[in-house]
C-alpha cells in the first residue's frame, strides 16, 4: 500500500498566516479560519433550510467550507489586494488554485480521490453551495475585522468597509438572519457574553 502525503500537507495549513500584509493584534492561520468558515457555512445552510425553504445538505456544505482554502497549502495565501488587483491576475490565480486542488486530489489513493474531489473541486459544487460558502468566508473575514478593530487595531478599518460592500453584494435572507442574530455578540466582551450563561 502506497503512502499518501495528503493529510501531512493539510496539517501545514496552520503554518500559513492570513492577512500577511497587515499588522495583526492576533495572527490568524488558514486552519483556524477554515474551521470557522465551516461552522458559519453550516449555520447558513441550516438557517436557509429551516427558515427560508432551502433544500441544502448542511453537512456537505460544512465539509466543502472546511476544505475551501486547502489549496493554499500549496499556493500560500495571496493577499486580497494582490489577488484581485485586476481581472487578469484574478483569472490567472484561479487557474493556479485549480491546479493546486487537482494536485491535492492526486495525492490521495486512487480509490479515495472521488470522495475528496466532491469537496475540493469547485466544479463539483452547485452555484447555491458555492454562494453559501463564499458568504460564510466573507462573514468570517468581517468578524476578523471586528476582532482587530475592537482591540484598537485601525489597520483593519478599510478592510471592514470593503467587506461590508462584499457582504451587501452577497446578501441573502439566511445571511441577514445570521448577521442580526449572531454578529452583535462579537462586539461584546467575554464577561458580557457570559453573564446570561453561568456555569
């Protein structure tokens, strides 16, 4: 039985820092970001299904979100201003991401590749699934901005404004629900969010 380096590579996502051109009060890595995106994407899918007549597989969407940045273990995290500097760079980087996704899939034993292709290859995702993961990704980036700004780091002020525009462009009923119900707590201290839930 041949060895696979797939999970050894993925374990290194924790070594890739996000927001590399910006001063951070607390550094965020791709591994922890992916976990948060998976939780938020799952929540958005559940909200859509239970409140807005959706028919999504919330568990599948959580897994898609968990792997949404997996290719960065091969490409690194290119800063947003660079990645989207112009349409040509964005298009070329998308091609690089696809190659990296395929390389990761090829690291798996042949009999397992199809299972992970469903998660890693965006062409295997419906437009609705992709949209939900992108909403969750933008929400988590926005939450990072709130965290940094609440710690007094004005480096994230313009990123917050940019992400508010992104969120507005990706608006959906499930996102509006999530923002109204869950986001306000992120502006509170630990004591404030704990006072209603004593142990």
